[in-house]
């Protein structure tokens, strides 16, 4: 939605579409031109990697890893990808279940005996029916998590172990904590 607003206000999308007929037919070059265009117009910072059949076709970083220090981004720059990681986590959890390496109905204590909310099941985490409070709604937790990196076990123990908001399996409430625990 934000990108659509930016495109509308600056007409970047229209400007880029005017260039399309003049672009190379090579899809990698076209994508690189698109990324260059949006970066040049202050709308994209990140790292792109395109690989096919074991061959790297494009590996390029755009912008700064730390704008204040004018430190350029590179292939080792860590980026916060937010909710996208939750999709990857859910896919991996389901792959493990399909392979018989994980039981979706099992309580967490089977895999994490140290976890405070060990009666919650993996399926309840995946479906946001665990009752575990969202650590990002706690301003103190949020400040700590955003200020430094924590090992996953420390994240789970320190920020995802509060008293449940409701009895697991009885309601739906989105919680980022579910995916921290799943990770």
C-alpha cells in the first residue's frame, strides 16, 4: 500500500513503464534496471541475488547498511524481513511434519522442555490459537529486541513466556511470538 502511494505521488511507476519498451529482453538486465531505477529514486535499499542452475546471474547491493555512518550495503548486510520470515518458518515446520520429524499435535514440552507454556501445541502456534502474547505489543520487550540480537532460546524464554491471553485452542489472536517459538 505504501509503495502504491509513493508510486502515485511521484509517478515512478509510469516513468519506469515508459522505459520498458527500450529495455533489453534479458530478464536479469530488466530486473537490474528496475532495481537501479527504484534505488536511484530513493525507493529501494537491499540486496538482490538471482541464481539459476548453480550460476549466479546477479548479485548486487543497493544503498546503505548504516545510513548515518554512510556504510554501504553488501552481500553480508543483515536486513529485517519481518513477516516474510513467518511464511518460511511455517513452510519448514510443515515440511518437518510431513517427513515425520515433528508432530503438529504434540505439546511444545516434547521439543522444548524448558518452555514455560509447554502445553501449547505446534498446530496452535501455526494457527495463532496459542494464547501466547505478542512480544512486539510489549513496549519494553520491543525496545530490547530492536536494540540487539538474541539467540532464539533467549528470545523464547525472555520475551515469549508470559501468561497466556486465553486458554490455548479456544480463540484466535495473531502473535509474532508464535513464530519466534516455532523458529
